C-alpha cells in the first residue's frame, strides 16, 4: 500500500506459480476539511475492512525517504503509522521496498519513471488501463514486488 | 501528551477552581530493536489503557513544527498518528498548542527555556521534583495549558 493522510492507495494481488494475478485495488480518501483524528480514524477503519476482506498473507510499502519536503512527509508518516498499526493488529508481515527496488521489481531496471512503472503494472496484471488513482497504481507496484520477491524485500536493489 | 516512537510522555491534571491539581504522569517507552509495527501497536495499547483508566475530558499536544530535522520528525509523526487515533476512538477532543503558547501558559511569558518550563510545572503542581522523564514533564506542561485555557488553545500566543 501507499499511505497518505489524504489518499491511501491499496492493491491486492495473488501469486499463481510464476505469474502475479490481479485481485483488487482502491484508494481510501479523506477530506482535508475533516479533523485530523477523524481522518486517521477513517483510514484505520477502512484499511482494517480491506485486511478483513482480503486477508493478505504479506504486505508491502515503500521505505520512507527523508530527502523530501518535511511538511509533506509529516501527514504521510502519520497515515503510515496508522496503516502499520492495522497490519500489526491483523498479524500481517510488512516488506519495505526502496523506490529503486520497486523499479527493479516491476520494470526490471533501476532507472524508470513513474509512467513506465504504471504501464508495467498494467501489463503484468493484464489490465485494460493503468489503475487509478496513482496511489493505487503505486500500491499495486509494491504488491507485485512483494509477490515476486517475498523474502528479500530490499535485497535486490 | 508528547508523542514519540521511542518515548510518548503523558500527564494527567485536574482543574479545581482556579488551581490545577496533579493526578499522574508517565512515559510509554519502546525498544528501537523492536519492529516498527510492534512499537506502534504497543503505544496504541498502552495509551488506550491510560485513557481507559483516567477518562480525560480533554487532551493537548504540541503543534508539529516543520523546521526540525525530517528524520527525527518522521517517527514522531508516526507515533502522533497513533495517539490521535486512540483519542478519536475514545472520543476525547484535542487541543494543540504552539511551543510559544506552552511557555505563555506555564511560565507566563513567551520567552522561556525548557528548564524554566519544567520548573514551573513542578511549582504549579506542587511536586517535590521536576517530573521525569522530560517527555512526561512536557506532557504535564501541555496538560496545564489545556486546564488553564480549555477553549482557546493556541489563541493566547
């Protein structure tokens, strides 16, 4: 998944032999006009419902990088905390992938732009279109990485 | 309270007329060697227990500032998300105070160092010593502000 206070993208895939099969994706969106506690509460509840419905054996997220803008990193970190709490409550292990490892895992090379990654997500999962919104496509990219590299996480990068 | 991934300080006071009465304080500490999800899970559980025990009518935290180091802000923000979730789950309103408002509320002036704030926390609450650890003293300072300024939060600064 790709957590954020405004949008938490999620994607579910299944490993079928050497293939990765698409199951579902979506995005938990919250209104910026709502109190912050309510937004976090909503993310926790909705993410819990998704875990309850799909019962994933594994989860994956991107390693938080500190090079980015602090004011944008703070709400991401708050939402990330909520998502990690829910995963722990459901006993689901988490893999973390660096951006370079996601590119390697999905596109097959460490140099790729966001569009290339999204296009490969569509191709790998046999979808008619690039999944929307972008946070959900990013979440599916992470799910593909976890399915392809269930043990090593960041190892290949 | 004063949230953090390693240490979440908390303090409980009671308003008794014009006075502020000390009730309790403490710190939820987690091991840096534990998986992050487990640390957040522990904070959520322990903070929930404190809310369950003391049933506060109001809570207060410091406004997150972005001037600080990002790598130290991230784990604080993750823990803060957990604490805000727990408060919302218990239906407890949150006040946010800027550092300058905490100094004004506790010391009575906007220019004061951490030591002065902690000393005034001790004096106001009639304690024999400055509460330890520092995160708990900071949490009590915020609790004093909330008790003295239950409506306005950041207004006086």
